[in-house]
C-alpha cells in the first residue's frame, strides 16, 4: 500500500461527504486507501458508509477528541505515506500523492511535508484567486497543520503518535517536535495546496475563538511540561500564563473565564501530564525555536 489518506470527523456530514467525493476521484484504490474516524457523531454521518463502501470506517459512539481519534486511526493505516486532512479540506492537485512521494524521495531527511492552506469557501477550485495559488520556494518549518500534511509511516511509527493527553488544538506540534528530535526535517511546500473550507467570520460569531483560546492555552502549557527540560519548563509555562493574562484575560470576560478554566485544568492534571513526560534535547529546542512556522 503506497498511501493512506486519514480523516477524523465529528458532525460534519455535508463537508465530509464533499471531501470524500473529491478524494475518490483522485485516488487509485488499488494502491491507496482512505480511512475515516467518526468521533461521536450524532448527525447521521454513519450513513456515509453506504455511500462510500470502499472507505475504511472507524466509529466511536462517544466523542474522544481529535487527537485521540487520530492516534487510534493512524495505527490502522497501511500506507508508506500517511496523508492527514480535515473533513472540510481537500487538495487542489489531483496528483498530490505523486508529488509528495517525489518530495520525500528527493530528500531522505524529510519526515513530514506541510501543505499550503487556502481558507475560504468557493463554488469550485477554479474560483480560487490565482494569487492565492501562486507557487513559491519550499522551506523548512517547525510545525504543520492537521488540515493538510503528509508524514512517512516509518517516521510516525517511531514517534509516540498523536498525543492522547490532548483533545483538540496543538496535537500536531507534538508529532513535529518528536520528528525533529529524531533528526528529520519538516518541509513546507506550495506544490500541494489544500482548500480549507472554513468560514472564519462565522466561527468568530459562534464564539469559537474563546473555545480555541482556552484549549490552546491548556495544551501549550501541557506541551511544555511534557517536552521541555527543567528548569526551562517552569519559565515557559510561567511566561505563557503571564502574557496571556495581560494580552487577553484582563481585557475580556470570556477570555478571563477560559484563562482560569485552563489554569485550573493544568493544575489538577499535573500528575497525569507528567506521566507522559519525555523531554527532548536542548539542541532540538533551539532548532525548533529557530525554524519558521508554516504559512497560514
């Protein structure tokens, strides 16, 4: 099996169906596979099994969270290259698998490829402005976006995989840092572009920015506690909470509420988080801090 395409979905019947309809046009099922994890869906997403019988389905009756769902799903993949997409994202290049295989083969030190993301809803791919699809030079980065990336299976299997101690937001950086610790690189490429069909304005109206703030604050602190050596971890966690209090919590009631909710969870879960502790080297931390973020 050359490639596995993996998607985690929760209550996104319409978006998931559109993504699968696009992917099945691009993928040769004789050498590639598609796996989908339905994470406690209540919108009838299970009915898509009848529409896409060739997809391999994993269904959880309860919601386990995006990171844990990925951890479960990725263990079942058989492809040499694992492609991760969100249920509302799809590649613009029909030959995206071929492009990724070529990029990996050209440099054996590349462990992960991060794809360029274009956000927004368009009637079709042809309506996406050409300037957004402009191809630029590839470069090395510290992280990748879960809505569109590829990782070599042999590299993923050497990491601890997507962390089960994170529910959503921030799981990718854990896999990224462990990949860097093993001496591999993360390449950001414009050669594979994904359209992430998100409505940012609607998300802000719905208050998703507050939800994301709380989750990212909690998970970033946990990330430091798991991977950063002492005494650096104490400095990073303290600075994280100080800066977010001054920039967000003190200025907005809902940020204030999410701030102390995250702080409380971190304090209560210290023992559990430290059970996963496996610090990386200071050299890896320095390299991680020197590298750029992917373009998003």
